[in-house]
């Protein structure tokens, strides 16, 4: 038997631990002894990677470096994800993501890498923070995993994710800018028609010349362009206001 408080072996028939003085024989002691017997009997004592014997409570094999994950080991990535879900504003979420320290174990690095890749293309309000953190995680994985098949898999995911991110960013930029471009183009065409129409009408010497109609159409177009530009600006401001409201309610 072993003491549940200090782990020292107990003498047969002892009522108190000779090392720390704790009482022996309580239900807590019995439960703890049962757990310790399982551990010391070696049921989870062999490395699943190389088969080497492991000491009690070890989380990394001394021979091959394989990292063990048990129910008693804290999952920092899960804690981070839970904390992120409870964060109520976009600003705080961005701060939390930016300040998160990339974990050291390979499994945690991989778990956070998957979390970052899935959020980069879905959480557009925090995409810059996720992008920065994903790049950091990728470089740390490159150092930690080395030239292994595991890193090759990570590299493929990273390449595809960054390609999707750039594509979505470009589409959003084009979607926002096409009305501005169209407005400017209409103004240029309108001015060109004004110059052409009135110049040709004046040159013909006929007050009823159809060229004047062309000039009037150009004048209308040159007015329509700025109106479209103003509406685009109003829509953008409205969208920003909605984002701010969403941030307050996040």
C-alpha cells in the first residue's frame, strides 16, 4: 500500500504513514491506493510509440520523446476556445487571440493550428488576428515537427487555407469597390458626351441639332455618377454601423 498524501510505501498493518503521519484506512485512502496499484502494476506504463517503460505520471517518453495525453493533463487549446466563446466583444476577442501564447506540445500545436485555420475563413471580424496567429503557429509547427509526414499534412492545410483567405479577401474588396469604379466610369463617359455633343452641335450651327441631345445625355450621366458614389458611401457607413452594433452585442 502507498500513502495517498505523500506517496510513500506503507508498512503492513500501519494505521499512520511513517513519512507524513496521515491516517491510513479511510475510503479516500482506499480509492487512492486502488488508483496507485493500477499505475504501479503497469497498465499505462508502456509508451504506445516505442514500448519503453514509463515512470508514474510521466507525460513524455524519455526514449523516443512521444508525448502522452491523459485525462489529467490540461488542454490549453480547449481552455482558450472556451474562454473565447465567453468573450462578449470583438475587440476583446481580437486581444485574446493576439495575446494567446502558442503551446509547446505537438498535439496542442496541431489542435490550435486546426482551430486557427477554421476561424480564419469564417470569423471575418477577427480575421487579421487569426491570420497573424496562424502564421506564428505554422512556423512553430515547422520547427517542432521538422521534416515529417505530420508537418507535410499541416503544410498542405496551411497552403489551402491561405489561398482561400486571399481569394475571399479579394472578392470582398471587389464587391466593395465596383460601385465606386462604376460611378467614376459614368462620370468620365458623361463628360466625354457633353464635350462631344455640345461641340458638334455648336459646330453644326443648328439649334435643334441632335448632337445637343447627346450632350444633355452626357450631362445626366455626369450627375448620375456622383449620386451612385454617394449611395455607395452611405451603404458602407450603414454597414459599419451594423458591425459596431454587432460588436456591442457579440
